[in-house]
């Protein structure tokens, strides 16, 4: 009889959201199945107070945090209001606020000691104030994007792909899970799937088909990123052991 496969290591996820959280729900469901074995979500963070995903997390007993950018902008603008300032000072205050917001987000995320950060519909562009502390902590982040690599980066990707289809420029679009880097939606793809565009499609029918694909990909991509992570940790451990092995002298 074949021996059972070894249990995968315990994996901790932090999920970042901004909206309805259907992708988050797919991860929650997968964590209680064999699709993402030994995996748990340690926190869900939203940059929108009313994001329905927060409710989904609460229903699943997952700790949640609302991280509010507007509050940072207000605080930093008020601080500048007390001093004489140049014409573009509000923009400058917003940049400072944004960096402080991202730095605090990194601190908040790292405090839970997750193995992987999953951006599941997180509608906020990261600055290095968030990314650099994650890189230093060897904590990877992945993102879902409803388009194929190097096509329709950024917001409203589905609507832009639909417009391109109507103009006869493309016949398919897709969805992907990729690593997060500074350039929006340009990190290394982990898993990619094409979605056919059909005669008579409306933007809504296309969106619906893409969402179905996304819910599978977010689970698959999370599993693949975790598998790569554990493989890398094994290799690093072996290298460390090799380097620390005492040499026998003759
Ligand atoms: C998804 O289509 C994702 O690709 C995009 O935002 C949407 C989030 O949906 N960036 P949900 O909040 O997971 O339902």
C-alpha cells in the first residue's frame, strides 16, 4: 500500500481586500478543504470600511482590520496647515501620508507573521514603504488581476478589454495571479488563464465569466506560491546546514 503523502507545513495568509470579497470567500472555502490544506487566514485587511469582504471574514471568525488612507491624508494635511507652504503642498502632504500609511500597513501585516500576503481585489497601489519591509522580511505578496500579462494593467481592466474586443483588436482576455512588484500588475505571473470573448457578450457577461475563472485561480495561485515558498525554505535550510557542517581534519 502506498504511504500517505506528508502533511504540508502550516501556512499563514494575510488577505488584503477592498470590495465584495468573492475571491476572499474562495480562499476561505479552500482553507477548510483539501484545496489549501493546513492553511489559515490570520487577518483580512480592507482599505474600505464598507467592503463586504470584511463581513465574510467576520462570519468565518477571521480577525479584520480597516486601514483608512483618508485618515492619514487628513492628519498630514492638517499638520501642514499650521506652517507656511508652497502651492503644491497638499500633494506633498498626500505623498507623505501615503508613505506613512503603507509603512504602517507593512508593520500591521508583519506583526501577524504570515507566510504569504494575498491581494484579493485590493484597489490600492503600493509604494516602497510597504514593499521594502516585506522584501526585508522575505515575505512574498501575490495579486489577482483580471487580464493577461502585460495587457490592461491597472484599474477597469475588464471594461478596457471589452472595448478592445468590440473594436476587433482582441478575441480573448484572461486572468492571472502574479507576484507583487512596484510596477502595477507587472510582477512575475504564477498562473494565467485565458478567457474567450464571445459574440453577443456584454461587459457584464464577460465579467461574470472572468470572475468564475478568478475564483479558481486565486486558490490555485495561492497554493502554488505556498509550495514554492516551502521548497525555497527547504533549499535554504539545506544550504545553511551544509555551510555549518563541521569539517573533519586529517
Ligand atoms: C476582482 O475582479 C479582481 O481581479 C479585481 O477586483 C475584483 C475583486 O472582486 N482586482 P472581489 O472583491 O474578490 O469580489
